[in-house]
């Protein structure tokens, strides 16, 4: 078994040269870990990876990565992890890790049967390019699933590259992962649909995205600095029922497909607005009644 305290002696290999693989490998290299081998579906991807990670070489098969590594990160798409794990020959006491937030350790069962330690290390982050990906790693929360050795090793590795750590059991994975999807992917969807509304008052969606994404950035800062409920802002937390009514009527008139989303978000947000302490119980019920009266008037196209 490799010595977890002697990090520059540990040989790390990657299968899957995509955005997360490259971002993680760059972060590990920066923290003096040795990323030695890469194998990806396409040679071109492997070569890009190896060019970016000093000391890393392209190898020819899953088995070659495994044979040359103490730790193997499988950073393929989620759907390929299990197939890769099943097609590879693993060694006893080697560590095999995937980075999927939705998959449990079940997908690495074949490696476990062959005697390897198994774990997952999921960065709760939206990676769109490796250049930004590696910059975003410090401060990112990494969710770890694994038993004793895998868990403690992955914890020190995540801390080494500047991450924060939480631990999950298999049964927590779905709930955990959907929080990321709602905050990442679905927030982007919301941004796309409200940016499209900018066309209705004469600006293109890019102008809207540019303006609104700066606001999202500040919302993130407010959430971290003020916490909930203090960071919850807007007409709901102020109890501005006149403004709320204008929104509801405006959406019904101009973009009825967004009205159900607006109403659901408003109803979900009301308890936090109330918790903030500026709303009376009476005002809360008045707003809820108003929103409910509009809720079913909109329709998805
Ligand atoms: N993107 C995110 O925001 C994010 C965040 C957290 C975790 N993750 C997780 O990180 C993992 C990788 O995601 P990603 O965004 O980096 O995906 P990605 O950019 O699509 O990269 C996946 C890479 O895996 C390679 N690959 C796919 N199937 C393969 C196979 N059977 N054998 C060998 N290589 C294979 C592809 O190779 P070729 O280029 O060679 O075809 C591709 O480069 C996933 O488990 C994902 O859930 C992603």
C-alpha cells in the first residue's frame, strides 16, 4: 500500500481527460502531487491532458493506468464509470475514486471486489472549462463518500488543494446532488428564461445575462456574508404588496409561461421573508393569498 503521508511518492492516474479531470489534476499538481498517467477515450484528449500536467504521460489502456498508479481517478461521464471500473484490472489496496455527485460507490463495486479501496470525491462546483475550473477549486466544498482509509485520504487531499469537506452516505447522495443541480444548472435555466424577457423591453438576452449575472454574483456574496434570512431581499421581504401585484399582472400579460415558476418561488420564499422579521403575519397571509390567486392563471407553453 502507498504511504498517504508521503504525497510526492504517490502515483496518481486519471481515466477521462475532461474538464473535471484536467481541473483536478492541475490542482493536485499545484499541491505537489504526482499525476503520472492519463488514458481517455480519444487520444487527443489524453494528449491535451498530458501537455497541461507536467510529469504526466499518455498510456494506452485502463489497465496501464491502473498498473502505474496508487490512486486512479475515474473522471469520465457518470454513465461510463461503472463500465470502466468493470473493464479494468485493479490491485489490492489501490485507491479508486470517482467524482460523480449522483453516483454512489456501487459503480466501483468491481474494483472493491478486486481488493481496491474505493471512494468518491465530488466537487460541488460548476465546471465549464478547466482554466476556470482549477481557479474555482480553492474554497469549493468536496463531498466524500468512502470508508476509513479512502475517507481520511480523500479528506487530506481535498484540504491540500484548498477545498472544504463534507461526508455523505450512499443514501444521502441524491438529495445532496439535487441541491447542486438546483443551485447550478437550474439557476442557469432561470437566468436564461428571465434574460429572454429583456427582449420584451428592447434588449437582447446577452445584455440581460450580463446585467443579471453581476447581480447573481452579489447575491452569492450576500448569502455568505449575511446568511439566511438576512440575505433574502426584494418586495416579499419588504411586504411591498403593490409591487408584487404589478409583477403578477405583468407576467400574466407578457410572459404567462413564467407565472407558475414565479408564484412557486414566491410561495417557497415567503417563510424566509417572514423569518427576517419585517412582515406581519397578516401581511404574509395577504401576499400568500394574492400569489395563490394568480398561481394557476399562467401556463407553460
Ligand atoms: N462538470 C461539472 O460541473 C462537474 C462538477 C462536479 C463533478 N462532475 C463529475 O465529474 C465527472 C467528469 O465530468 P466532466 O464535466 O469533466 O465531463 P467531460 O468534460 O465530458 O469529461 C469526461 C471525459 O471522460 C472521457 N470518457 C468518457 N467515457 C469514457 C470512457 N468510457 N473511457 C475513457 N474516457 C471516457 C471523455 O473522453 P474523450 O474526450 O477522450 O472522448 C471526456 O473527456 C463526472 O462524473 C461528473 O459528474 C462534473
